[in-house]
C-alpha cells in the first residue's frame, strides 16, 4: 500500500492509500479524485490521465516506455521531464509518498 498525493490544478490536495498492484490512475478513479478522466480505462490509448510527477519523484517512478511517450504527445502541455500517464505507473511500496499534479485540463 502506498500513500499518494494527487494535487488538482487549483492546488487542492487529495491524499489517499492505493493498494499495491493498482495503477496511480486506478487509485484516482477509485477515490473519485477530480482531474484524471482516464477515458480509455488504462489501455494507454489516450492522454486523459496525464499528470506531472513531483520533481523529488521523477527518478523514483518506473521508466517511461515508447508507447507512453508517444501518447504524451497528445496531452495538454506535456513537460518532457515530469509528464506521465498515471495508467502506466504501477503502485508498489516504493512509491509510498508519491506526489502528482494534474494539468489545467485533460485532452
């Protein structure tokens, strides 16, 4: 189980426990966190679960793969250093304390 902080674009924070094996996107969906739409349900076929990973966590999340990197081209204002799709980040104990920030909108 990992405690993850989701920060809305307006600064509102949601700190929730997410079970290991779920994705960061599923944690948001299951806890009704606004700002992560997840239109494709986690298939890495859209960019509506885009977030900016907190700088302290960028090197601690699993590496991005080519498919995710391609999908981020469709995200709203992607940041090449911090943008990730939450459907592609599996929760483990190592991510306890992870902080992600939502963009102004999802597209």
